[in-house]
C-alpha cells in the first residue's frame, strides 16, 4: 500500500484569485486616498456607506447568474432573493442609496454652477470632482467583497484568515507601487484646465521620498511649503497613521469576538452608533477649521443624510442577513491510498 501525497493549500485559494482580490482592494484604496483629501470630512462617513447597497446589488446579480447556470450543489446553492426577498432589507438599501445620492447633490450643483458655493468653499469644483470619484471607489470595494465570498464558496477549503490578510496586504503593497504612478496625476483633479500637469507622473519617485520624510517629520520646511502645488502638512503624520492602524486592529478583534459569541445584533447596533459618532467627530473637525465651514444648507443636508443612514442601517440589518455557508471539502479516505 502506497500513501498518496496530499497537502492542503496553505491559503486554501488559488493565487490567481487572491491576486484579483488584492487588485480590487488596491484600486479602491488608491482612489480613496487620492481623492479623500478634498472630500468634506462628514461626507467621507456618509459616502462610504454606498458599499452596502452595492454589495447587495452585486450579490443579487451573481446569484441570479448561478440560478441560470442550474447550480445543484446545496453547499454552493445561491442565497435566494438576496436583494428582494426581504422588504426590510430592500427598504434599508433604498434609504442608504438615497442618503448617498443626497450627499452628492452639492457636488453636482458645484459642477453645474461653481459660484453657488463660492463663498463657503474656496475650491468648489475641485471638491466636487474628488467627492464623486471618492464615491466611485466603493465599486471596487464592493466587488472585492463579493469576489472573496464567491471564491470561498467555490473552493470550500479551510482558510487561515490572518495568513490570507497578510498575503493580501503584501500583494497590495506591490500593486500600489505599480499603480501609484498611473494615479498620481489625479491629485490635481478639478484644479483647472491644466490640472493634469500639476502632478506629472515623472515626479512620483521624488514625491515618494519626500512623502517618507514628511511621514517621519524630517522633511525640509522649504520643500514642504513650495516644492509642490500645495503645502505639505506633516505635523502628526506618524501618530495619525499609528492611531489609524491600532483602531483597525481593535475593531477587527472586537468584531471577531462579537461574531464568535453570536451577538451579531450588538454588532449591527454598533454600526449605526459608529455612523453617528463618525459624523459628529467629523463635524467637530469641520467646525474647528474655517476652510471647511460649508454653510447652513450643506450642514442641514448632511444631518438629513445621517438620519437616513441610521434608518437604512437599522432596516437592513434588523431584517436579518442570509449568510453564505459551505462545508469544507476534505479528501475521502479511500482516495488517500493506492493499492498495488
């Protein structure tokens, strides 16, 4: 009797699929970082919620295709009526989409007539274009989420989440270095007819080195003030990034514990509370910066959008979500050995 050589893949997924996941995540990350500087702080909290209705829409499309393909395997059977099966979920998705759309109204107005917000905003057109592109960054984010889910269901292999995230992060770093020169020019988006020449791709390597010096607080003040079209703000860069990373780690650990404890209702309430806390914190930030005071009309619209998001979140998550499940496929015992 000869034992066959059988080894589970360390990642549980083909490297090609992991590459596509990393690419979608990288595009989302670069678009958000490139445009986020000119998005109103409160709007960043509101606009990223577009990911939820997009995920539901993409999931419904994928499952509809699965039905058309006559998938018979129960472990990979589609989640029927993912988008339209629950009235509460459909209501929540619709309200969330409405809140995001209302949040974009000032941007569309600024593009149509920049003079309307000229008193409240020194760069209305630039802020408008960056806000719209920041919102579109939710598309690759939602697509990545669905692609990960579908890959796990398709291969049904055990996956070490920490190891997978590490590999994804390393691949994303490599892809970011490749894609950064292509998106570097977008930093000037909306700054005038010649915006494409403000940040030429040929200077991306110099910008990277100056950015690292800025990050560690050793960038020369003359370079920070005049080397680029906009003054570099290097104060507290390292501390800010450190707090951001620690916050992500804490949230991930907390969510993992909540999910394993089966207290998903608590997590959903936390999502709604997080929206409120995020908008309030960003509003205080806007209030303390005179350049970010957009006036009564915009602030009122932001409040309306926040309330709609809360209602939408409560309706969507309160209806109960249908989770994808699968049984891990291991080799059968009679297939482990060859008999001679």
